[in-house]
C-alpha cells in the first residue's frame, strides 16, 4: 500500500494513494470531508469536555478526525476500526503526531465501555451503527453523526430510504431539508428503545453528505416528548407545504391531492446559542477558512421553521418574475413575517408566511 503525506488542521498523517474514493479504498480518507472535520473541531471545543470525559472515533479510517480532536480540542480519544490495515495506519499516524492513544480493532457494534462523545462517520448510511452507539453513550452525552447516502434520503432511491430509515421520502425542492429531518426522525425513534432523547444542536447538509450533532439525555418523559415531535411533511403542486402531526389528503389552499413524507422530525434542527458558541470557537482556530465559517453563520441566522420556499419553483408555478432572495426576505419582514435565507439552497427562503403571502412578496 503506497502512502502519501498530507496535512489537515494541526495534524500530519499518511494515507493510501488513490484516484477515487470508493467503499473499496484500502483505508478510508476523504479530503473533501476536511470541511466537516473543521466544523467538528469547533463543535468539540464548544462542548468543552472535561479532562475525564472520553471520545470514541468509532469508524476511524486513517485516524484523521480523532487525531485532530486530540491536537485541537485536547480530547481523550479512543480510535476504532474493524479493518486491520486501518488500525495499523492509525498507529503509524499517531506516532507521526507524537500521540499515545488506545486503538481497537472491532466491529463498531461490539465495542465495550461508556463514552461522553461518540462520532459515527461511515461510508453510506449510519443506521446500522445506531443501536451500538446508544448502547455505549452515557447520559448527558453527545452523538456526532454523518450520512452520505443522500440519494436515498432525498428520494432518488425511495425504496432504499424505506428500508434503511423506515420513512417515505419526497422528491421536491426542499428534499435536502427533508433528508435531515428523516435522519433525525430515525435517530429519535431508535433512541427511544433505550429511553434516550437526542436533541439536535447543529444540523446541515453539504454536497453529498449530512452531518448532525446531538445532545443525548436519558429519561422516559423526555423520550415521550421527543416522539411527539415526529410527523408529516406535506406538499401540493400549488406550492403549499407544511410540517404537521396530522396528514391531510387534500390541499387546504387549492383542494388538490397532496404528496407527503413520513415519519420525520418536525421540530427544531439546531440550537442557535450553541451554533453561536461554535462560531466563536471556529474564529479562534489557527486554520480558519471562510467557507465553514460562512456556513455556520448562515445556519445561526436561519429561522428554525420547517420547510423552505424555493423562489424559482414558486415563480415557475405562477409564471412570474424571479426576484432576488434577499429582496424577498426584506419584503416578508416588512409585512411582519419572520424570514431568512437558508443554507439548504441559495435561492430559497425560510418563513412563517403561507404560500399566498409568499407569492404576494414575489410579485412585489
């Protein structure tokens, strides 16, 4: 296995040379996910773990994520991978960074111990690792989760979504937001078996992946309240959309039959105060890059109302002009509505206005 040296954040590691990232790559390392790892370090710093608390990098690959947690967040990390080639490379990369840490070679679902943070960053869906993760998480802990099977979650492969996430997706303009909510919904339902209630602190989608950071609490009452935050996303061809606990067969705006996605999370997908803390931590980092910081700032200012409006879609439906996104936000606010841009789409708006009020603002 021929290796090449790379630097990322404060870490220096060696990884196999490759032309294309696939599931068959000898040891998994994706340079495009450096963006996500930058944000993960800011999240870890915002959590402010005590020295006695433990972090599991459960699917370590090259070890880059856990190494950065140690070097940039002063975390105590246990590395794990079922691939013996990966564990050998992790040991090598720990040596390159003068780090002593525990490395285990195990199926993730067979890991022993209790952890304060579990990071699950697989190639594809994280679903098969959820039960194992909840088994080893403490009360008042954190789960960091990645999904890269966005084609299933966004409705391109609906049958795959039903098998993996037990949810019906919906191909639509806001499919990427639905993907985040379907994933959160699956996590919440899995956690309920253990009387655990995950709360999303930060959720975002970027290119081919979804990343969500959860706070995990124990308790039956919390769990029951979490399950009450599951419901439907409904959509009509007239542009009407809504997140609701109850399914409507016909659109209340035009009385046509509607489409739906279910079950999914219909509550908040972030904690704005926590995201603000992540921004402060990110701004203090030596390796500051503009794009992750810009994303965090957009997410912080994004109003947390389910389902956004794609301006181009509405303009196409009603054969009207396409104004600038910022102008629509301004018009909505002048009419007394909450409104913001959204990180899910540069030509879309989050708002508590309904479709008719939205159309009024588009028409000026």
